[in-house]
C-alpha cells in the first residue's frame, strides 16, 4: 500500500499549482487564451510564475513542466490549443521523453 503524501509532496503540489491553473484556465477563458496567443510573454509576466516557469512555458518544454508536477491531462490542453509552439504531435513526443518517476520502496526498482 502506498504511503500517504508527505511534506515534500505538498511543497511540489503547491509549486505546480499556478502552472496547473494556467493550463486549466487557458482552455476555459477565451480572453486569456487570446492573450497567450497574441503576446505570451506579456501575459505570463502578469501571472504568479517564476522566471524559469515562464521560460519553460515559452519554450514549450513539456518535460520540464511535467517534472515540476504539472498534470499531463492539463498540459495537453496547451497542445490542443496550440499554445507555446505546441501541438498534439510534438506534445506526445516531448512527454514520452519525460523520465519515469523514481521507484519508491512500495513500487520497487
């Protein structure tokens, strides 16, 4: 049985919250989506993201975003909407390049 989430998990989830929220909101809010399409840099400046997170988004670096804890079902929205140079073809390739999660004592090597 997996162990309950610990403090490190809470920190990781808190840090990825703004990124997950952006992916969700981009699909729900037509104005945000239009702003991301026309001037992504300026739009991201107004959001609570670090410079590294903004850079990863602007580069369409799915692997880095996935490693930060952004859920792949939310990340795919960026590709579906063709934001940040992403589309469904390169999204799949970039996500498959993401490393497997490290084994835990519950899952083994």
